[in-house]
């Protein structure tokens, strides 16, 4: 009987030692692995690193031994593709699509007499002012504010007297253009205008118009020109004629014998976006 117990003890002892060793090894491994993961989590939390499952940045962040700057660089490169296709980061619409434009124009004036006036000849003057344009299509609205001088020469007994009139003009024009603002265009301007005679001159000496009637006038304007693409805006070249149709004192009239001609060069550019 003792021999049987001795035999069983010798047989079961190795098995028990094997089971005990296996049991003690498994928790240690688990504890070590859990400890390592916990230390990595604490490191990530301390350095503000957020793990992203399934992303390149997340995979890079989970690698131990990487510096904070390396992780940020990986996250930035991973996000560039997403940012690049975002509608808000696509190339902005060309500023040429702006609905508001502002510009300047300047040039010469020259009155054309429809009937020859005895002793009176037309003479060149000048014009300059601001141009505004509202609309981005082929049809737009273009108000202007211009300072204009019209001159003529009056011949009296062999002497020439140069007469001038300084006028503030406000055209309200409908602009019809070809093409698009992305390139050069041709255009036609047509519409009414209002005017105010500020002063007059004779041989360079200013003549007061205080008390004179008919200082507020109105008429119709029409012009044709081209807008040549240059930088963010366009260089404009235009030939325009203004036909007076009366004033606030004498009323409407189509008996004017003069067309007030203007030839101008300008530049107009967009303000802001759409």
C-alpha cells in the first residue's frame, strides 16, 4: 500500500508543479501587458494625444517612443487630405464675380453743334469722376459722378473769347456687356443723366451763376466702349455723347442743337466677393 502511494505521489507531483507554474505565469504576463498599456495611456493623456481608431494619425500616436512633435506632424499630414477637399477650403471664386465695382474715368470733352452757330466754335475741355457698377452679368447698373468742363470759342470783332462751363453730372446708366468679367469685354452704356452748372468762365476768369435760371438740367446719354482685362480689374475706353433735354426752369425740350461729346480712359475693379 505504501508503495502504491509513493508511486502516485511521484506521478502526480510533476503534473502539479506544471499546473502551478502555468497558473503563476499567465497573470504575470497579463499584469505586465496591462501595466504597459496603462503607462502608454497615461503618457498619451499627459501629452494631449487622442487615439483615432482606423486613421494613420491614430496609429502613429499609439506607437511608443514617438515625440509630441512627431505625432503632431503625422496628424497634420493625415488631416491635409480631408481639409483639401473641404468646400470651405476649395479655391475661392474669382473676385471677378463680385457684384460691386468701383473705378475712375478721365478724358476730354468736345461739343458737337448740330447746326452751325455764327461766331461760335467748339473747343476741347475735360472730364473726370468716379464710376460705380452693380451686377455681375451681361446687364448691370452703372451710376457715375463726374466733374465736367465744356468749352467753346466765341469770335467777336476779330477777338476770340474762350467761354467755359463747369458742370457736375450724374449719369444713371444701364450697361450691356459682351463676354464675362474673366476676360475683355465690349459694352454699351445708355440712360438718363442729371447736371448742375456750378460756374462759368471767360478767358479763364470765373463768372458767378448766382441767380441764373436753368442751372439744374437733364438729358440722355449713350456710349460705346471696351473693357480690357488688366490685373484684378479692367481698363475702360469709351466714347460717349450726352444730349440735353431741358432743365428744371424751362421744362422738357428736344430743341437742343448740341451733343456733348466725351472720350475717356478709366480703370474699374471689383470690391470684395460675391
